[in-house]
């Protein structure tokens, strides 16, 4: 059985593929072979491992995926993938939970920086202003509403509880084994938004969550709330958020995901000058990027391939309906 690997694997990472315990399985690294051989490999492969198919494969190669039965993504998200490239019976899985702990740390860092006015005070001091009197926000007994209580949301909740933060969570079932003060579904979002001091967006982007947060939802939130987005930018209406931040100076946003960024658009560009606002803290969609993160992500990829070959339940299967 041939498995095509579309992303680049570093020489020091090859050993995890070489140790894969199936003698009949051969991994072919597409970046190491010629164009015609790449197409032949894709046509003969049953499994495709990919980071971003539209960026890794050219148009002719994307048209050679008819025999692929299982696509395992290196990314935790999947909204960048045109699911119609693959046959209807092809299973597509995201790398669910692979980067949750790193993203939870990033989330906590953004919350701390915004609640304690670190960037604001740093910039004031650069101008010679020593503002010792403006109070910062206490996190103890505050509420964090987590929109998307999957791997990332749960990892973030574990960290935030250490600061005495209470957790209101939203997931698809309205049930969880985690210790939270409130659990509901998207039908309960109004309740969560109104009662949260901090709102974390960690829900996947799909047709049901695109533009989930707009003017109406932002106005439900407390005027001094903190909004953190480590998921996908399109979950929030861009113009509505910018206008809300401009007209509500005590409202703060920590944004790791952007509407136009290199991964899917080939460039980073802002339609609105978010980064000029004093109540915005931005990062270049790198919440998952820590030392060894990609290597650990690849290990998770191979674990799911192992499940597929054994006929076991897969993690992160994308609903194609």
C-alpha cells in the first residue's frame, strides 16, 4: 500500500515513518520526486497525508486523487480543503487535538496581557507616561465563555481555572465530563455571551459557524469584555468587530486568526486597521507553533493512520454532509 505525503518532512523526522509497523506500507514524499512520478504516485495511493492540498498540489495533481480513500490532515482545521476534490466515499480527518496545549498557553497569555493592560502600559511608558493608577482586571471569579469546547477549549479551561476563572462552555452536545459551571449548545450562546467577562472562540469553521459573531452578538457582551479568537477569523464578522472595538474602548480583543492570511490566501492583509487600535493584541496565527509542534503533529497523523489500517474509530473525522 502506498501513502503519499504532500508536506515536507525533515530528514531528522523521517524515522517515525520508517518505524511505522506495517511492512506492506510505503511512504512516498512528494517533494522528493519528479512531477510525472508525483502524479503516478497520487493515482496509485490509497492514503494522502497533507498540510494544505491546494498549496502542496498543482491543478493536475489535484485531479489525480480519485483513488484516495483516506485523507489525514496535519492541520487541526479543515476549512481550507475543498472536500469535493475527493470521492464521496473518501474519509477526511483533521489532526484533532494535536496542538491544543500550545494553543491553550497562547490563549492564557493573551488573556493575561489584555486583562493586565501590559501592551497599553508598555506603549505609554515608551512615551514617558507612568500610569500607575489605572486599574487592571482581576481574573479571580471572572467567567470565561468558551465557544467550542473541544480539545483546545478543554485545555484552555484547565489552565484558566488556576486563575480562579469560572467556565461556561458550548459544544455540539450540551454535555461534558469536565468540571464546568455551565454547559450548553450554540442555542445557549446568548446566555454565555451576556454572562462572560472573557469569550474564547475555539470552534471549527464551517457553514454553521461562519459569521457566528457579529454586531448583535458583540453588543450582547459586557462593554469591558475580552474576546480571544484562536480558531478561524471568518467566525467573526470583520467589519462588525472593528467597529465595536472602535466604539467600545474598554472592550478588548486578542486575535491569532485573520481574515486574509498566507496559509489560505498567500498573503497577510488587513481590510481594517485592527493593529492600530490600543485595545487589540494580535499574533500571526502562531498559537500552535512551539518547538517540536510539527513533529508531534506528524506523530498524531501516523497514530490516526494506524487506527484507519486497524479499522478502529478515527479522530477528527470531517462531516461531509
